[in-house]
C-alpha cells in the first residue's frame, strides 16, 4: 500500500529536495510535505512541484504538531548534517543531528498515523581503522568505534531509531547506510575534497573508496519510502577504487604528507573555507571503507545502475582537471618502466660482481 502523506526533512539540500520532488510526481501519494530550517533555492523550489514546504526546526517540539495535523503516515529523515554549521562549529551540528532526531522520533511516537520511518544513515558508522575487514556486512560493528563528529552522531542516531522501533513495533523502519555520494549535482564533503587542485593525502596510505551515484541514491530512497522493506541496508556502487586512482582520474595533484602534518593542513583548509575534515574523516582517507551490498540487491531488490568507476566518471565531467589524466598515466608508466629498468640493471651488476667459483682443491680444503 503506497503512503498517503509523506514528510521529508532536509529538503533544502539537493538529495532531500530531489526525493520530495520525485515523490510529488507520484499521484498515488496524496501529499508531500518538505521541512527544513531554511527555504530551498528558487531552482529547487520550482522543482519541488506540489510539495508543501514548511519552514520548521526539527529540534523544536512543534514538529510534532506538523506531523499530527497533517496525519503524516511516512517520515523520511534526511536532515542530518556532515559538516559544521558555519562559525558555530560542531556544537550546533551535533545539536541538529542528535537532538533534532530525538525530537522527531518523539513526535513520531506520539502520532498514531505514522506507520513508516526511513532514515538516511551512513556507512561511516562502521568507522575506519587498520583492523577493518575487507567488507562490512550489516551484522558487523565498527572495529574502532567513531569517537566524534558526523560518524559518532550517526551511531547515536541509529541507536535512537532502534529504540523507537522497539517502542512502536507497528511502524516499519528502514535504515539506509549509504557510502559516499558523488555526481554532477550533489554537494558533499568528498566532492569538496576532490575539487581541491592540490589534494593532501597520508604518506604510506592508499584508501579503498566505494562510491554511490546520486541517481542511485535517489532511487533507493524512493523505493524505501514507497516500499515495505525494513531493517538495515548497506547501499553502495559495485567495485572499489584506490584514492590515488580517484585523484589521477580527476587530474588532481596528490601531495603525500606525513600523518602528523595532515592535522595542520586540515586546520588550514578549514580556516580558508576549502573543506572541513574531522579526525574520523581523515581516518577514512587513510584506511577507506567497503560495504557488502548483497542485502541491497537480493532483499531490498535494487541493483545500482552505476558502478563506483562509472559514478566517478560522471562526476569528472564537472571537474576541470588540473593536469591531464593521460599525462599522469604516461608519467606513471614511464616512472614504472624506469624503476623496472633500474632493478634489472642492479640485478645485472650483482651478477657481474658475484665471486667466481673456487678451484676444486680449494673447495675441498674449505669443506674440510
């Protein structure tokens, strides 16, 4: 049975607004209500169509009045921030993420009409460390529990959602753990990082990166909202790339730095307004993270149309390269051949310098 009244939080961001617009085109849904603290851009507002925008703060208990008055039966929680809000730092970010989710869940618990809750979560709940498995399944937990920032907020949020599901067993709950979004229109921490002309990375590390195209993310959210699949689902594109491969394909200049120096660089880029990375996010750039998507394909019933490599290629169309990727590949190939040549030459020199075999008489003396 399709939902009758859907409430989507965070519609001023691209993905939340795109979901509300997609749902608004479905005539089987009577009403779509979009909630955010700031109004959408004029372009997004036009795209929202018949979506009813309500300027409200989910941290305020009045969100309960919106849900009850409109007889909302499906709530999609998208208003979870991964970046600090301006000069306020991480305090307002945590308040929006954690306190906002608590207030929203409390409102849903009191509203008898609510029968479905969809959470846009993240694979960051698995953390990032040198002890991580090759892939994370939904049943696994972080080997190193996130200690702060967006990842820690997401762990707390999922805990509150599980508690809500126990208190309201009549409500279907789906938690979607997305890998990093990428695409020509979406704006995220990773896209900010990859737009920098000179990209600092940790010396001695080359993280595995799994990406999800923005169109696949939208399709999964739409299916989760209108379908009946419950539980936790990992969502990511097929295949992985090394961070060095990602940077080469985008034509970025990679500057490997010792890990202690990355903290200073992170503070500098934050001050200059380029990108704001928490220690947890820096660990992701060191170790990477890959999730198993068997549940997504076999139980949820969706196979992403874009692989990790294809999603990156689509994003690359919008990012002018600093240096030509072909030039990088040629330089890398030449350097590899040079190293191999030096290795072969060293082997030949070693062969020439190897001492000649001793005469038979001398060998007999040595053996004695």
